[in-house]
C-alpha cells in the first residue's frame, strides 16, 4: 500500500491490488470542507463514496423534525437520560460552531450524499451507530471517568467560547489534531479508545470493504492518521476485517450489578451498626443525619435546575429511597415528574436545536429543561450520598 499526501487534508491511497481510496479530512463545520468535498467528487469521479455517518444521524440530518418523534418519558424510563444528554450536548456544540461560521454541522457529508445521488454514484454510511459509541464509552468508564464525562458534557453545553473559521481550519492540521487526541488519551484513555481508536478501525474496515476501484471517503480530520494506519494493517493482512466485537454494546458483567449494590448496603450496614452498637438514640441521630444530607443536596440540585415546586418536594422525599436502589435514580424520578407537570409543547421540539445553543434555552425549552432537572438532581443526590458517608463513619468512631 502506498500513501500520497496531496494536502494537509487529503490522502491518495493505493492498495496492493491497485484499488484507490481518496481520503478527505474535514472539520464538519467548515465552508471550505464543503467546497473541497464537492471539488474532489467532481475531479476524481469515484465509483463509490464512503461517509463518516451512521443511519441514525443521517436520518436526523435529513429530517429536521426527527426530534418531534422523541418520547422523553420513555427515554428516562429506559435509563437513557445521560445518553440523550450527550447527544444534545454534541448537537449543541456542533451547531454553535456552525452558527459562528455560518455552516450547517455536517454540511460536507450531506453535500457528498446529495452529489452521490445526483450523479448516481453508490455510497455507504461507514460509521458505527452513535448510540453504540456513547453506550460503550459510558460502560467502559469507571466512576471517576464518568464524572469527567458529565463535566465535559456540561462544559460543552454551557461554554461561551467563540471559534472563528480560521480556528476550525487550524484544527484540521494533523499535528494540532493529534495533540488533542494525545491529551484525551492521557485524561480519559478508555473513552479515547472508544471514541477514536475503535471508530478508526470501524471506519477504515468499512471503507476497505466497500465496493469500487476508485473510492472516495469523507471523514473527520481527527480520524485521518488512524484510518491510514488501519488501512495499512488491513491491506497487509496484519489485521482482519471482523469488527463485530466493537460493533455492539457489551452486556453488563454480573460484577457491575453486584458493585452497584455495595454503596446502599454500606449505608444500611452503618445505620444498623449504629442502632445495635450505640443504642436507639444514636441510631436515630445517624438516620437523621443521613436523611438531612441526602435530601439537602437533592433539594439544592432541584432548586438550581429550577424544577417545578411540587417536583422539588417529591424529589427530596424520594431521594433517600432512590439512593438505596441503584436501578431507580432520583434523576429519573424528577425528570419524569417534570415531564408530567410541564409537558413539552410542539414548539419545544421545533426549537430544540436552536435553544440548545444557549444556557437560557436549556431552561426555557421544556424538553431541555427536563434534562437539566434530570442531570442536576442526579448530581445532587449522588454528591449527598458521598458527602454523608464520612460523617456517618465519624459518628461510629
């Protein structure tokens, strides 16, 4: 296999069997990327086009009203609140950058798909389903990394940082992008593996297996080096084309279910020990301390989220119960109740993408507000459980 570097963002790959692959690395929110993709399709005349996109995201991009079909209550009941939040954070971040450069997020992908249809060029969606990627990243993260992920989501949603189109174009330079990947690897190695390494392999394999003698692939700039390396390994038979292990979400190990009960068991054990070893009076004080701290932090989260007054009261009362049952989080309860008390209207779904760009939009839009309530009450309840633990231990010292 040979690799010819045509520019910072383009590579011409010739495989051992003579087949050619034109790789174009894009910024996803850059006008230049849109023009570059269109020009490449016109000049190279590929017989197959590969896109860094999955069916779900393709449908969302083509159907602006796709959010209107979402059942927010069902999402929360299925325990997918954080998954939806991550999706909205990603959409918000890309749209904010797109607004600053007057370019629709993923416009170059849609342009490539549109030209492929017009010119009757076969094309394929080569990326792994985004839901699978998010779920794998979440499942492969420990508690500390999950906290970092949540912090990253919050910062992405509420950031006011402005990016010029020149800044975005600079990100397409391999050295700058590689530096970002290295930083991610050091901070969140498990997440980096899922978001970058696994997708590099998945994308490269799908591109490699796609039919055609003269293929063109539109990919994110950050995947360029990884895809080239994977294509080299595939072409030299050092790597097989089986990606089934990274194409699905692994089942939760039984140990994770056991671990989820450790904290509730510890809390109950401490309270029982207080009653049995120090008497009824001390046991009641410990229960009171646990209730006060747990409920206070849940209340704080609900208030910061500007939840409905009834929701605040119910969430506070429910927090001790939900903290002892890992399958039912206080965030799920508060989110469902918020969705019931303040049902989203049609305009909330219609304005979802626009409102997600600004902080006040997350509080004004009823769909987004439900997610804010879910997130902050979940955080409040979790922090309360952690904070109260050393205080209970101190009572037993």
